[in-house]
C-alpha cells in the first residue's frame, strides 16, 4: 500500500518503478478540489499539479489492468474540516467518475479545524445541508462525518437529525421498490 498527496509529476521513471511492484492500494490524500481552499490547507500546494497526477495515475491504472499487472485499487482520502465541508458531494462524484473509492473522514483534532468546534447551530446547519443536497448513497459514504456531528448534539436535535436521516433512507428504499 502506498499513500501519497499526489503533489508531484507522474513520469516514465515513476511508471517503470511502479511496473516492478504489486500494489494492493494506492491511497491519494487530497484536502480540497477547490484551488483556493487547497492552497490554504496545503500551503504552498498547487491543486492543478495534484489533479494532473491523479488523471495520469487513473490512465496508468487502466494500462496496468490491460497488461495483467492488476489494478492499484485507488482510494481517495478526504478529511472533512471547517474549510472544505461543503465539498463532500463533489469529492464523491470526482472519485466515482474515475473509479476511485472515496474514503471521507472527519477531522477531530486539532480542534480549531474540526466541525465539532463550531456552534450547535452551525453543526445543525451542516447536517441539514448534507441531508438536503446529498442522496442516500452519498450520505452512506459520509457517515463518518454525519455520525460525530449527530452524536455531538443535544438529545432533541440528535433525534431530529436521526429522524431526517431515516426519512431519507425510507424514501430511497421506496424508490428502489418501484422498479
């Protein structure tokens, strides 16, 4: 398994090295798909370099499969924090379009970056945002985000959030039953 921030250029030399090894997982660690947010989180990072490297790796992964070397099983780790929490759906779509598994995690520490450091009102607003903008499949991919947010709320707000999630799930299941 290899973990990388993909902030480098993929070239023939890198390809030749990778061709020599069996790769169980290639884990890409990306903090934002927004250039300004990325640069803020990963000073002095350049998102265009990362995106180019990811596209090159996706193409190379297809080549590996075709030549019998096997897939690198690419995963994208995305740490949800104060600066990027609105990007969850965009990250999921980015990954699925490229056959990359999205692994979206929650920032607990340092607390100044964590959503748990926000007011109760803001945490509820974030949960409502997710419930109103993501479908059930997307919500299942960010359960590592919604669970700590819900758990951080007082009893009544927690109940309301869980009820809203259950309604979203039932609506999804009812859609499946119509086929």
